[in-house]
């Protein structure tokens, strides 16, 4: 048992203490322990005898069995993530966020099942639904992210899972997750949430009724743009299905990457607070600019999702979007190309600021994106916001 298993501890303390179990950080024969769990690299595990081999069993998740099943470095990260989610049974790790999403969907859906997928989902999530899931006979219905409890009208006898992403990582709609989770539970349908934007620090998903919560640890948890990983954290009822599927699919992660993500996790509380603070400073400034049509940031009072965000979320991250008023794509390109403090690149959640163009109308089916102005997405990093604002001002000059 790690210190982070104590439910009386606050989230910031759990982040510091999570996964640092004595058996993973020291050896009594050496007379003490170290702060960070060592990096255990292993494929083959050796046993003392055949009796020892048989005693380990095949369903282990916290005992050395075979390298693919993990080592203490892997278990330490999984343990720390589980400690962040009140009500969680355990956490599984995947080599990327997309792998975690696809792994969870494969574990919980079978041929003939029906999936309800939010229309504002991350594009690779959509692609998996219309690609591999469709080929294996799983039918997907995309639904309006603002459906709330009205999603009950879309549930069919074959519906097994509702997938949520809130806020949407391109257009930032905030879903009424408690309402959807309540409807799903009443109808015997599971729920799975992509919670990368908020993390459990700002939205403890299982406590709000969700069955499985996913994070791309590549983003804020890692925080340094140098490691890729994803996670699924689940309730006791769902956990065995996820674990069985992960084992059958051979999903495994590098202990070296786990050490990097663990290092990032220790400072997540202070980093995420600064990301949110910087993001709000930039978003508030953008909202006053005549060149901006609208700012898509749920923590701003004027945002359409602000009321639900204020009710359910404990804070905000640094990812949001805005539209450039009355300009064409060439002008958007000039704007982005002129920026010097914003790297042009996918992903987000690292210490550096990033910018990408967005075209949500190309990936919507249940709802229409009718805003004629081109969209820009910003990931606000840990730079001084005054420097970022000055850079954006140069971008507007380039229009």
C-alpha cells in the first residue's frame, strides 16, 4: 500500500506520494530506500523453482511474471494514477493515448453492439469507430455533445457504451457528464470519458459517475513533450474486462517512459495551475481583439459551456481555440506562420506553447459546424503570457 491510497489526502499530496511503495523504492538488505522508483527493464523474469513459477499464476498485475505484464516502474505509475481517481479499482497503461482509446473500445464492445460516440471527439477516435470497429461489426452513432440527459432517446437495446470527451479538444463543448452517466447507468450502459483536457485534478471522472476514464499521458501528465503513453482507469466492475483485453492484445509500455511520466506527474498540480492561469490571460486578451470572432474557452464567462464547466470542474487547462473574424484560410496561414513563440505542431500539454489550424466542419456528422471564420487552436505553455500576447499581436499585424 502506498501513502497515496489514503483517501484523506488531497490531490497534490497524492501526486507526490503516489506509487512510491516501499517494496518498489528500496530493499531492506540495503538499509533504506530512494525517492523515485528505479527503472526496472525486463523481458524475462527468473523463478527460484517450478513451484515458484506455478505459484505466481497467470493473472498477476503487481508481481513479476513476464516483462510484458510490467515491472515495479510500470506499476508505480499505474498506482499513482489510480490514486488520483476516487472510486477507481486500478489503471492500465498503453503506448499512446490512441492505443488506450482503441484498447478500451475493443475490450468493452463486441460484434453486433452499438456505440454512442460524441460528435466532437478527437479525430483518431472517430477514425477508429468508422474503421476497425465498423469492420468488426460494431455500429457507431455520433451524437450532439450538448445532448445531456436527452441522450436517452439514442439508446438502443444493442447500445453497450457511451463515449464522452469534455471539453472537446478542438471545439471545446462541455458535456453534462453527470446527466449522461446517470442515464447510462439507469439503462445498463457503460460510459468512457477522454479526460485529457482536465485530468483528475480538475475533473475526477469516476466520482461523477463515469465507468472508465482515459488520459493521454503524453499531454499534461508527462508535460515535457518527450514521452508518449495513455491510460485507462476504471471501476471494479469494468476493470477485469480491460485487463483481459490488454493482455490478449499484448499491450505494454516502456519502463523508461513510465519513469518520465512519473517525473512529470509529480509537478502536474503546479504546472496545470500555471497552464490554466496563462491560458486565461491570453484568452481574455483575445476576447477583446477586433480581429477575433469568438474565443472557445469554457472558463470564460461568455462561453456557451461556462455554466456546466463552473458547476463540475475545479480548474482549467491551457488548451482552447478562437476564430479569426472575416478572413480566409490564406490569412490564417499568414497569422500562424508569423508567430515565433508558438511552435506549429500537434499534441499539447507540454511546457511550450503550440498552435495549429482547425477545420471542425470536416469531421462532424451529427452536428454542423457553421462558423464561417477559420479556427485556430492554441496550447498555452509556461512562458510569460505577456510575451505570448506580444507574439499574437504580431500575428494580427500579419493579417
